[in-house]
C-alpha cells in the first residue's frame, strides 16, 4: 500500500516498486483516510507513507495504525524528513520502520535512481526482517537447547559496581529508546552512551527529542566530551564513537575509520573501547532491537572484563537480530522485555551514595 497524494510520485514510486523483487502488487491511496480505510479491510505487507497529505499528517496516520490489530510495517517516503528533520525522528518514535527522503530535483543528477536504490534497500531489509525478526526460522540441523535467562539473583549477587551503561540499537531504535530513556531517573549515578545506527544529521534531532521528555540530560556526543553521571550521550550518525580514559576522566573520541561491519556508529567499536579501559568497576551493556549482529563481538570482550550484558526479548523487538546474536552466543546475562528494560537498567546501577561517585567519570 502506498499513501501518496502527488500523482507524479504515485507513478514514480509505483513503477519502482513494481520492478522491485519481492513486491507483487502495489495499491495507492491519495489521502490518509482512504489509506487507513483500505488497510482496515485488507492485509498489506508494507505501507509506504508520505508525511504531508491533504487531509491529515503522516504522524496522525502512524498513531491511528497503532489501533489496528495487525498494522503493516511503515516506510516513510517524504521530502519532509531530510537530515536534521525532527519530523523524521518523531515518525521513527511513532513506529515507522524506516525513513526515505524523496530526492529534490536539481540536487542530484539521477533523483529517480537514488530513490530506486533507497526503496530497494528498504524492501530487502523488510525481507530480512521476515527471516530474522518476527517470522520463524527453519530449524537448524543440530538442535541446541535454548539459552535460558540467568537467574536475576545470580547477576545481582556477583555484580561489580558499574561506571557506565552502553546501549546498542538499530532498526526500531528511536521508538525503543523513547520507551527506555525517559523512564530512567534524573539522579542516575552513571553516564549512558548509545550507539544508534543512523546516518549523519539525524542523531542531533534524536537527542533533542529524547531530552525534551527525559529527566536525564540527553545530548549528541561530541569530540572531547567528558562523560558525566546523569547524562545520556547519543553517538553521532556517520561517525564511530569510542571512550578513552585520559587524566582520570573518560573522554569521547570520534573517528571516521572504516569497520568490518560497515556501520557507523558501530556498537562493537564502542564496546571494545570500553572493554580496553582498566577499572575496578564494570560496564552494563544493553543490546536492543536491530538487524545484524553489531554489539555481539564487543560484548564478548566486555564479558571478559566482568561486564553485565542484557538482551532485549524477541517478542518486544521490531527486528530480533542484534539481541538474538547475543543470546545465541550465550553472552546475555539476562533477556529483558522492552517494557522492563528501564527498570532493569535502574536496578543494576550502583547506589551513588554508597560508591561516592564524582560527577565526572
């Protein structure tokens, strides 16, 4: 289903999707109301949604879809969601699967080619989601007993005091983060650093959006930042973020070097930098919804230092890829649902008064 009022983009997007492997039939609605009515009476595998419609905004469509018993994943295709757009972040937090910005004529040599590449990339990602996310996978040749979450008492009895919480998240991340970060208390005794897979230009808006509804201060991490308790640092899109101990303080360093996983920011690179910091206190690592396995190898190194690693539960993920890699590798101390994640992060923090933590860490 495509909800698009522009006749030009109806034709262009329709032609692209008709030629895309995995797409059999494309239906178009010119208004939000018409599209919602068709979705109510039919089953669609994906909805391509413009954010500016003649009768309602795209956010209204996303909100109304939440009341649908089985809403399709939504790909926003709009000129209003370019880099730095707060509307793009709000759409992702409202449940959009992916964002595609319509290329502007005159700003690129082949706007239709650019749009084709982006839409085909998203369709491929949706196909991967059906295989690696909600859809059941074929049984492996050798059946292995499923990993059982470790008893909570065991974690808490052996827990080293932590000095930082590090979160890895990708597809579905903005919505997931909006259900975790605002629920953390403002007196959190540790800093929080987040590697959210996003291109450059979007993470500043994500930080601003989370900051507006959180007791903690949420900022986009910058080169040379000194990590402070009670603050959340969002790794900037398109860059790798690492943390280093310099002169008794923990300092953010940014770089643009390549990575074997082709993702910037990479959670593995962030986690490895934390594992390299000698400290009597440990790291609390959290791996949330997302495709692929970013964060798994970093958690492997963190576990050697005594870190605690939490994985988001399958049923609460948009895509159960990154947490699954952690569980399959038996690196997860505990599997936690999204609704309980903020509480578990809070419960696993040290008592500030007991540790007498400084503001600068």
